[in-house]
C-alpha cells in the first residue's frame, strides 16, 4: 500500500516539465504559419477563385508523399475561402471511413444539405435524386474534399466521379478536391469519368531538411522551454525525417516523443540517446502503418518476394496471372517509394536485371 496518493504532489513538488505548451505537438494543432508551401497555396486558391463569383471551379487532385502538407494546405485555403465568401459550403470525407457512393451521398444529404434520410433506407439512385433536388434548392456552392481518395471502392469510384461531375442544377455544382499519396489510381478509372473530372493537378513534393527545420522551429518556440534542444539535434531529427520521405509528421512526432522521454527522466533538455530511442519506436510504428495502408495486390507482390530477394523477371512470371507487367511495375514503384522494398541492378543468369528485396521481416505480413 502507498502511504499517499500517487498523484499527490504536495510533498514531492510538481514534476519538472520540458513543455511550455504540449498541445502544439498534437495532430489537431493548426500552425500559425504554413511553411514551405506558398506555391501550393497560390495554386489551389487560383483553382477555387471562380467560386467567389459564383462560377464553376476546376476539380483538383492534390498528390504527394505522406506528411507533405496536403490536408493542411487544403484546410487552410478552404478556411480562407469560407471567411471571404458565404457562397460555399465544405464537406470533408475520409475514404478510409466512407468509401462507397451510398456512404458519401448519405453524408452530403445529412451534413451538407441538411436533408434527413428515412430509417427504412434508400437505394443509391434515390439518394442521388434527393441530392440533386437538395442541390437545386441550396444557395451554396458545395465543395467536397475526399482525403485518401484512392481508398474509395474500386467497383464504384468511376460511377461516383461521373455522377457528381455531371450534377449541376440552377448553376449549383460540386467542386471536388481529391487528396492522395498516389495519383496512379486515376489510370484505372472509366474513360468517361476521367474526361468529366477535368482535373487540375497540384503536386506536393517531399520537404527538404531545411524546410523541416522551419516547420519544427514553431513547435520548438511555442511548445518547449528555451534551450530544450540544441540546433545540432534539431538537424539530426530533420535529417532522419528527410530520409523517411520528408514527412513533417515524423519530424514533429520524433521531437515530441524525445521531449516526453526527457520529461519522464526529470530533465529539461533533450539528449541524442532519447532521439535514437524514439526513432526506433517510430520506425516500427511507421512500418505497421505502411503495411496496413497498401492494397491487396501490393501484399500479393510482397508475399512473393523471398527473404533473400528475387530477380524482377522471376517476380513478373510468378505474378503473371494476377496483373499486367505494367501494373506490377507501377505497384513496385509505389512499394519502393514507401521504403518497403529495395532494388539494385543485378547481373543474373540471363543478363542485366534488378534484384528486388524486402526491407522488413516477412512475418509482419501475416
């Protein structure tokens, strides 16, 4: 039994904290300034500018590696747009959660158009008809943001884009903002859906170490005590994050976890050992996250790569009945970008080829 409550600080005094404001490290935190994305902000605002005059805007696809500010910039620009004009309404959809026409149309009706759906349920066609009716009576121009759009049901995505892109009543129309890590899914759309989408593309490239330093500076300034971390260690964190795809979320998370370790040890200064320890935890978490994100074909490809590696030609033969070589090459490129496989030029029995190997233990696929 403890002699006093374990949370009672009356005798020991408050625990020293390295934090000034821990909330600046939370995922929900919206930075005061958006660093290194001026061009992308200008491009998206240019695409949406016609809406301020009640005119039709171009649909937009925003793509790039994870943690490069795609959702952040979209949220910022749309917030600015809504502050500037009352003519628009914005609905955010995450296709990891809502990835069918029924789910999205239901959410548009209930959330964006304030039209209730009867408990008995409705078919997709009836939902679309009610959506059109609601749109004709609305005074707003609806903007639909679909994050992780490549996770939308492959059986329905072409019909979904075709229907929404052609829905226009009383000069009311949907503007689509599609966000994805990989835009290659567009190649699999029905040609009619591709032509009606009429997409403007905005690419978000990986952050450089210098840009990551700028992003971390705000979190350090507002979130940590003065001199809580040296500039050398900030450089170590940004270098690590740059190697992990220039992902700003990795840099922020690594800084946060290291600060928590320092606090746990009663210290007000981050040490290199704490960063190394935290990075090992992040490595394992990010690997599991990547494996949960990939497609069924990606997993099929990975499961056919032995621990010792395999020549590319042999892998294509093994997967010949699954997909065309071009599709497999595209998926291999995505897997390499995610850091799940490594490839090197290799002189095999039949001449030059590539040796493809896994970068993780195969047991994690199970």
